[in-house]
C-alpha cells in the first residue's frame, strides 16, 4: 500500500516544520556533520522567517530565505545533516549522499 499526501496535506506538513524552526528566539540553523557527529559546517537561517510558506507554486516545499555562510567551517566528509531551531532544539535530520 502506498501513502500519497494531497497538496493541502503536504503544504501543512512543510509549514508545520518551518514553524518549528522559527518558533524560538534566535536563528535556526543547518548543521552538516561527519559520520562521528562532528560538525563540518553550520549555516544560519534568517531570524524569524527561515522559510517561506508552502503554496501553489511550490506544493509541499518550503523555500529557504537568506542563509549565512560558515566562515569558520571545519570541513570534512559530510554524511548527514541536522536542522535546529534558535535554541538548539533538533527539528529534523537526514543523510547526505
């Protein structure tokens, strides 16, 4: 059995995730990590509005706003990422291939 989300559901899911990233004071951020969880680089999202709302032109997708480069990135072999809100609460994670 396959599960397919209609556009309204996909938009609501994307917007709920964005709301969690924006929920706390400070900038949410994207952290790239190596296999041992060490940080390779961190990119900060715009404060308060990290992403735009999902909508007709991008159903089920939240498009990132301005991001700030990591000028002091350690580098390394990135295998995963984690996204956090402004108080380091983890919102989601995934692999990088």
